[in-house]
C-alpha cells in the first residue's frame, strides 16, 4: 500500500517511509491510497475469530508485503497482550475499557504497534531514528513504555510543565535508557508547535532522522481501528445498531474508528465527545474550521485547540460536509458537567470512570435523546491516572493497579526547556 500526503504536494510513498517520516515533506498527514472493504463473510463470522486474527485481517492491506505476513502477525500478537472488556452500564450504554495495557491508556495499542514496526524496519537501517513526541498527558507514557529498549530508536518526549497528572508525569520521566523527557514551560500546543517546527528544520533533519509518535503517524493511528472491531464481535448478538462515543482530542482515535467503518464494520454513528476545546463542535455548526488556543480542563488529554486528524476525517468523507454530518455528531461539555457525569456513573451504576470516559458517557446520553442505538463510550484511561480529581468527586479511595503502583515511587528525571532553540540544542547535543 502506498500513502499520499493530504497536502497533495509530496510524492506518494511506502508504508515504511511514511512511518519513518511521520509527516510528509509538504507537512501534510499521510493517508492510504485506498481502503478496500473486507469481505462481508469476515463480519458474519467475526465471533469465531480471535482478536489477533481480526486485527491481522483488518490491517494487512495497509502493511503487507512491506512487513511480511508472519512478522505482522507476531507484531500484532505482541501488541495485543491484554484485554479489551466491554462493560454494560445500562440497557443502552456500555463502556469499552481501553485501559488494561501497560500504561493504562488506549494509546498503548498504537504506541506498541508503531514501536514494533519501527523496530522491524531498523533491523536493516544503519541510522538511528529519533522519535519526537508532544504529549498532553497519556501519549508520553504509552510511547515511552512502547519504545523502551527498542534498538536504534531514541525517544524525546515534550510535555507541558505542571499540566499533566502526577502519575502521567511519573510514567514518562522515570524510564531512562533510550527515553528522555523535556518539561516545557508552556501548554500542550507549545509542545506540539515545537515538535512541528523541528520536523521542518533542515539543520536538524539533515543531521538526524526525526519521526513522530503522535497519531499523525500512520503506524500509531491505524491500529486503533482494532478495538472497534473487537467491540462489534462482543455486541453483535444484541442485534442492535452500534454507535461509538469517543472522547476526542486530536481526533485520531475516532478517525481510526471511521477507517474500521470504511472496512465494512457496521457502525451507525460516531459521537465526538469534547471538553471545552470545541473547535470541531463549532465546525459542525458553522462549517468553518477555526482553530483556537487550547484551554485547560480536567480531561487534559483532550485539551487540543487544533485537532490534527480532523483533516483525515474530512478525507474519509470525501470532504463532503453533509456526508460527515450524517456520520458524526459532536458535543462539548464543561468540567462541571464532567464531574457530575462521573458522580452519576458512580452513584447510579457503581462504575468508576475517569474524566475522559465521563465526557464520552455524556456524549452517549446526548445522542440517545434523539436516536436509537446501543452506544459504546470509550474509556480511554484508567481512573487512577487522575486520582485526585476522581477521588475528590466520588469521595472514595480507589486502589492503585500494579502498573501504576510500580512507577509511583520512582524518581522523576526531566530537562526543563522554554524555547525552540533549547529543544534544538538538546537534540543536537
Ligand atoms: C489521547 C487521549 C484522548 C484523545 O484521543 P485522540 O485520538 O487524540 O482524539 C482521550 N482520552 C485520553 C485519556 C487520551 O490519552
């Protein structure tokens, strides 16, 4: 499969090149040249297949033969070494728990998959690759963990100082080896801007091979389509239409769900559940896309003012606004509403959600006011990753899972920076 840049001013290229570059030379996001629906029999018999088989069939057209079938199979097996439970909240709403991986974030799937792809390509490459990544919270930990110890890959993570939770910070600053953390005096958008600038800085790119592990990278973005398929497998016997409410920041997760839909997965509708960062909500009303500076909320992984994957969503809908509108609803919620939802989930259903999942739950409820479906909201992080916020709301202690416990007492190691030049010096030095 070849990939093209959505800015349409760069040559089409291979999967490997797209993964290693991250962003195309014209600064566009890569997109597959074609998406061929799977044979209907795949969905008819999906309940007889293992997660690994489903994932392999779903993604192979994008990757094989560049990565041979048997290697791809073992990459997938390695990536999916944990569970994806669907927990029924009530008759019409379920939670898809994506937090059972090593860093308890849904991003574990994409990060682990991408790391293994790069590791495979690096077997024949002589030049080290530097993965440069900006995080608003969970990306950093998942990427750090996924890439830890991968030969020929150095990872540099930028995160906004004081704006990620303690546990998130520990997860990305305590690993050492090939993982370095930079603490940026600024907000997430500042981190993302610095990363984007580095990718287009010839002085840097002449000297080193930089790539991204944000959802702009196809190897991180595409495998996220797996768990939409796993959910369908579990809920198929309900014989109800399924809609997904996805707490969205950079819109990579929801966009991967739309790729699953393009592959033939029967999904009735998508709901983009947002916090106060409502660029897409406004677009769906006004048809004008106006990025804004991000504002800080309690669902910090979604504090994104200019979601990078939205352009892929538009491409998936042939840049047809009416087609998009028929497939996507978008709502925005305040922190106050998010806290109330978290409490409601706890009081009415004894379900402990995290703030992002709670936003997803609100999206599910709003959609159900005028529509009939079974709505699955994505629980994108384990509640203990936002320990203070969650325990404050439900007034109950929650015990730390072992994945979290193990990093809590490690010593943080980061380098403070505040300008692009400091980042550049760090990378060159
Ligand atoms: C990254 C993240 C999101 C947003 O996902 P996108 O793919 O950027 O839309 C939501 N919740 C959590 C916990 C996250 O870490």
